[in-house]
C-alpha cells in the first residue's frame, strides 16, 4: 500500500493557501468598501464571487494532487464551462451585470452623493445625483 503522506501535506498546503488568499482578498474588498463609501451588500456579492473562484481553483489543484487524470479533469472543466457559457449566453444581461459589478466595485468611478450627467445621443442630457448603488 502506497503511503499518502506527501499528498496529504500538499493538500494541506493548497487549502492553507486558499484560506490565506481568501483572507487577503476579503481585506482588500473591505478596505475598498470603506475607502469608497460603497454599500456593504455589494461587498457581500463580490466576496461570494471571489470565494467561488478561489474554491474552484483549490478543488482543481487538490484533484490534481490526488492523481485525477489531467485530460479527464480538463474534459470535465471544459464541459462545465461550456454549459455555464451557454446558460450565460442565454441570459446575456446576467453575465454583463456580473462583469460590470466587478469592474465598478474595484474601479468605482462615482461615489454616493456625486452629481453625474449622461449623454443620450446628441440632444439629450440626463443629469442626476447618486443616492444609492444597488442591483435593483
């Protein structure tokens, strides 16, 4: 019987790296929330997205450590991404909302109580004040 000590140690290292990266990303998100006066609910959404991405990467590495064939894993990941891609293509607005919320969160061009104006064509200008940033 083959000893699995090395695999166990490598798995523990990967899980430790996952938790360290998770804490680091969450601190960056919390700092961004406080510096830019963004609502806490937006931070929760971004934390969930980051957590899913990091957890997926961690699970893939653990599978590779424990000897899952790379070609089988690539087929599985490719299949899942294809299904998710087709689903997001069917709901294009969901994909664009997730992407834009990530971009707006980290490169937030406006803050609460800022005055903004939108140019609607050549003749129409819409002006307003930012009073709330939400997904509704």
